[in-house]
C-alpha cells in the first residue's frame, strides 16, 4: 500500500520539527534556574570563586571535587554510560559530560 502524498508531507514536517530525545539544542543552551544556585552553594561552601559551568568547558578535577562536596542531592555529574535515577528534584543540577569531562548539557531535576 502506498502512502498518500499529503501523509508523506505531514510526516516529514513533524519529524523535522521534533526535538531529538530531550530538549531542543536552543533550550539546552539556555541557563537553568538551578545553575546559579549550585555555583553559589559551591563558592559559599569553600569560599572560592564559583566554578565555570558553561557548556563546552572542561570541568577541572578541582571543580569536580568542589561540586561533589556539595552532595548528590544538589548536583549530579553524568558521564557517558552512567545510569541515573528518574526521580525529579527541581533544585538538583544535572551536568552531562563527554568522555573528556567537557560539559555537554546542564538541566535541573
């Protein structure tokens, strides 16, 4: 059975408009509400400057340690292949990292 031309056009336009798994790239690059709160919590905890959490930057070992000290209820570092629970915590910052420690995405939850 052949698909009608109208169905093909609608299907193609829906697929083009759909975001690939998760948020669209523009939304992923937008600042998240919990990002500033986590950076402030880290610097308040140890008195240092807030860590750079910009997308595309490599997370230094020092900043990893500082973030880990804040605790998993506040921040979660996700490397490729890491398993993550599906519980949603609005105040928690999730940092998705590439294999080299570069920040790919940050989101609350």
